[in-house]
């Protein structure tokens, strides 16, 4: 069993919202790649890291409007417990990436 991923909150808070979203996007990209290669451990790990990063963002005072983060967390959690669909992951990834530009 792998050690649970833990975000260092103080360091995380030094990142801009855009950088935080890029880190979360990178995990969703890893989940997509893992799904396409049939590696469920890789997918689950990427989802767990993404959720941890979202939780850290929710605890970051620079995020005044947290609605998008809660929606994103709900979507990733649903994928985590259900069947992975690369199309959904790509959609979420694209939405995050477009929001930060």
C-alpha cells in the first residue's frame, strides 16, 4: 500500500491560483494516461493527489470563490469511485486549463 499523498500547505499557499490549477491539471492528465494504458493504480493515485491538491486550495485564503473547486472535487471524487472515462477527464482538464488562461 502506498503512503497517502500530503500537500505541504504552507508551500502550496505560495503558489498562485493559476499554478495550483496547473498542478491539479497535471494529475488529471496522469489519470487520463493511466486510464488509456489500463493502469488503475496509476489512475487512482493521480485522483488521490488531485483531490489532496484541491483540498489544499480550499484551505488557501487566496481562493475567495471556492465554488469551482468544490465542483471539481465532486467530479474527481465521482470518477475515483466509479468507472473512469478518459473523455470526462479530458473535459475537466480542459476546463481547468482554460480557466487559468
